[in-house]
């Protein structure tokens, strides 16, 4: 069997595949955070709970209504996005003009409440969610077995991430969104409803987190703590890429997932801290992040 630095090729590629899958979720989650921060200047700490809600929405649609994975992939982000819309209108818009710390504390408190409610309602143990039959099985590539569902997660997340980047950076709607963050009064003067645009932007970022939760449900157990276990890592990814940078969130998410996978092969003891070490190094060299702009 071929070895690289004493590591069997199959083990190395397997860990790279796991890192790429984790990177897909890091990218989708950090993308939603980057959209919300870049357009609204809110540090949305409730993002992990909204990811968890997406997974639970898929599980409830299957268990209570018999709606399968593909239906949940459309309905769960819509339902959680509507919840985000309500949350923005009732609570979050009240802290737009305040220091970032107020938004962070508010969303952190909401995250604790949501996680507690789901733990009270469904217990701490995870709920299983089956892989859809159309994506069962996989392909033997000779050096590694590639499950079909994991290939779909990687491909689907790439389409969602770069589709979002194209929407924000290369379309007229994206230009309006970026202009509204720089000079909302001027955009309002052109007849565009800026508050409605802000609300829909937040709902869209929340829907991205929920979609990531639906895609994660067949791989990880659907549990109330799944969001809190991920959100700290995702914030580190966003900081490394640059707060508010769409492209930075995508590229950093996938790259750091791969780096984490390689670390598990060559130095497993550092796997849980590698991303945070990289974050510290990046902040020392470029405080605005790799793709961020200095304030």
C-alpha cells in the first residue's frame, strides 16, 4: 500500500474527505454569518441554534408529516428563515445602532433559550435521520470509498456558497444590498425599502444555516447541542477569512476543514486547536482577516 510520510494513502485520503465534508459545513455556516455581519453589522451568535433548528425541522417534517429529505431541504430553511425574519423584527433591529457587544449578548442569550427549549422538548440524546435512498451507496475509487451522500454534501455546498457569492457580488440586487450598508439614506431615496431589505437579508443568512443543518442531519445526530458544538469553530473561520467577507468565508471554511483533516493524520493531539492557532497567527499578521478590509 502506498504511503506518504509513513501514513497509508487510504487513511490520508479518508481524513482529507472528512476534512472536506467538515469544511463544507464550516463554509455554509460562516457564509451565513458573513452575509449577516457584512450587511447588518450584527454578530449573530444565535447562528448555531438556527443550524440546529434546521436539522430538527427536517426531523420533524419526516417524523410528523412524512416529508422526506428533498422536501425538507426546501421547507426547513424556509421555516427557519421565517423564524429569523420574526426574530429580526421583534428583537435584533433594536440593537442596530448600538455597539456590536449588545448584538452579540442579545443573540447569545437567544441561542441559550432556543437550545434549552429544544433540550426540554426532545431531550439531550440525538435523534437519527436516515440518508435518502437516492443518495445511499457510493463509489469505490480504489484508494478510498466515497459515499454518495458525502459527495452530494460537498457538491451541494459548493453550489450554494458560490451561488450566494455571485448573487451578492455580481448582481444588481447584491449591489443594492452593499450600497444599503454604506449609505442607507441614499438607497432609500431611490425608492428602495431598506428596512425590508435588511430583514430579508437576515432571514436569508438564517436560511443558509438551516440548510446546512438539514444537510448535516444524516451525517451527525440531530441534537440540541449540535449548534453550540460548531459555532465557536465557525466564528474562528469567519475571523480568519475576514468579518463580512463572502469569498473569505467560503475559501477559509473549505481550507480550514482540509487543514483540520490533515492535522488529525499527522498530529491528532492538535486537531481540536489547529484552527484557533491559525486564527491567532492570522490576527497577529492581518487583524482584519485574510480577505477582510481594515475599518
